[in-house]
């Protein structure tokens, strides 16, 4: 089956890869990279990650970023090879099914969908917080920021953000691209100016705790302990996750066999560059101590950018809040791409009800799947916000486990699928075997470690537990168990997929010239 090309959109689903009616050639390389950066949301993710990481490793934050970058890059290589062979919007779901069969493939798709829906609800909540913070900064009315804490106001505004993101995602990919060009360009420019201004302020003698630059900050061997290294890998899950959205658009990109893989690699490289510039600038300006504006101060760690924006940017500090608001809002919209297209593929191949496999006749997007993802994420946020805000944020910690699960499955799928090509060439050995294998093993170990550690209530800041068992662990296990239950239910209702009749486990490619 490895030689065949995707069939036409109107052709019936066979046991192989087939098109789903999405708009072809709608996204170029630049558009894919921009959407990838948007989905990662660098302004939002880094402001929440830099403080806790500094507390753990001090000035070695750049080294930790590089360490955390490694498994993401290794897995990205595996994604690229699978996409070259089988460009399909189902990505992890489709590729794991072709490598390991329908049961493993279904769980890989479940992990991706659940992770992205959890992120959607979190991004909407963050957008609400920063909207009111931005209003407070612009108007000078500090009380405006407190409105985000009023439950009904928070939920209503959150749902409005979700509605707007759903509307844009429901429309064609050109609309998404045009919006993201503006939002991502603004976000990245503010971050670069913020980092550059921090360095200039330090060199001018205006820093809070001026710290001379040192190349030793980039030395991973200077990280003091194994626990700090684990923290670095956990950090990578949070601050790099989202680059794989470039692959889920593969059926809608120009040159689908090559463009998505290139976009994934460029996205990860662009993000790690931005993060390194920010970490160096902020460390030089604020130092790693626990003073009022030190990066080690636990009072400012939930939002370092806002805490330091006035010190670094002066009257332009509101731009930093606007950048984080833009980051979360743009990521909210672009993140819809992944679950909608994964659900589309699962419906298309008969792993879910056929309604999920529908593509809108006007915009050629997975409208039904997009709406379902939006409704579930919105309902989840509203219920959890009313029940317990601590529980809501604990679910975000569970996100890391789900990401490790489907990333590692996909990396191993690459290794197994290309097993007959490992020794074809030096390139094949590294990119279809060694790199994805290492990335998959690292993430599988991190998944297991996180699962064990999260059983301790102290794993989360809230300390939430049931019967002495950490809530993060229980949530993670509940998601996996629910996934298995739904999968078995679908196997009873829709046995064709699970018998390999709609998407079969593929024989590995034989030795031949790659496309």
C-alpha cells in the first residue's frame, strides 16, 4: 500500500489513505509556520514558564530550553518522515493505525483530541484574564482587572472568545491565515522588542539586578541535578507543544508531502530562538534572585512578563499585556485546527460516527468536528470554573501526560513503519530510526514519570486529592479509561474500522527510492 497515492475526494473510503474533501493547496510554507507559532503561543507559554524554571535551575534556563528542545526536534523528524509517506489530516491517529493497527491508532487520536480540547478551555480562560488586565492598564482603573474573578462575567466573556474562534475556524483556511499573519507578527515583534529592551536597559545600568551575560548559561552539563533535567523536559512539553498543527493541515497545504514537515521543523527552530533571546534578556535584567522583580520571586512567577513589563518597557508596558492577550486569543483559534481535523479523519475512516467525517460544502473545512470541539471545550470550562478553579487548572497539568502519550506513540509508529528501511542509507538510519526512537523513549519515560509523580497531591499547587491520591493522577487515568471505554463502544457500533476494513495496518515500505 506504501506506493499508492491518496484517492480523489469523491472516491469511497478503502483500506488505505484517502482524501476527505478539504480545500487543497490553501496553505503555503509561510502560512503553515505562522499557524504553528500561533498554536504554540510563545508569549503566553513563556511568561508562565520562565519563573518556575528559574527557581529550579537558576541561570541555566537557556540550557534547559535547549535540553527540552531536543525531544521535540527528534519527534518532529519522525513526524516529517511519516508525512512524506502518508500525508493525512489524521496524523497520529492515521499513522499509528497504519503502523500498529486500529486499537493503538484510536488511542493516539484520543490523546491528541483530549489534549487540544483541554488547551482550548485553558487558552480561553487566559484570554479573559489578560483582556481585563489590558483594560485596567490602558484606563488606569485597577479594579477592571478584578472583573476576571467574577465567575459569571468570566464565563460569559470566555464563551464569547470561544465563539469568535469557532467562527473563524469554521471558515476557510485563508481566513485563518490572514488573521494569524496579523496576530503572530504583532506578538513576535513585541517579544523581540521586550527581550532587546531588557538587554539595552541592563547595558545602560538601569536593570533591577544586572547580571553579566555568560556562555555558561547554555551549558546543559552545568545543570545541577537530574530533577532539574526532568524539569527541563517537562518544560519542553508545555512551551513547545503545538508545532504538530502544521502536520494536521497537510491535506490543505501546497506540496503536502514536503511542506508540512518543513514547516514543523522551521516552527520549532523559530520558537527555540525566541525563547533563548527572552531567557537571556530577562536573566540579564532581573537576575535569578527572589527580590521584588527577580525571576526567582514566587510572587511574580505566574506572569513574569506583566510583572517586569513596567520596569523594562515603561509607558509601553501595556503592549506586553496585549501581546499575551493576542497570543492566547490567536492560539485559541489556531488550536482548533488539530482536533477538528483529527476528528474528521476518525469519522472519515469509521472510527467515530460518520457525522464527524463531514466537510462543509462552502468552506471545505470540518465544520461539524469544529463545532463539537468548541461545545465540549466551552462546557468543560464553564462547569469547571463553577465547580473549582483549582480543579480547572489541575487539568492543565494532566495535559502533559496526554501530549507525551500521543507524541511517543507517533514517534514509535515512525520507527516501526519504516523498519525495512533503517539500513537503506545514513539518512534513513537517523531520521526513520534513531531520532524518532530517542524522542519516543524520552517522552515515554516522561509520561511514566509524570504519571507516578502526580499520584502525590503535592505535585499540583492546589494539592487537590481524593482519598490521598493526587487529582492530576486521577484525571489522567480517568481520561485514559474513558478513552478505552469509548473505543470499545465504537468497536461494537462500528466494527469495520477495528477489523481494518476502512484503514488497514500497512505493510512497511520495502527498500526503494523515497518520494
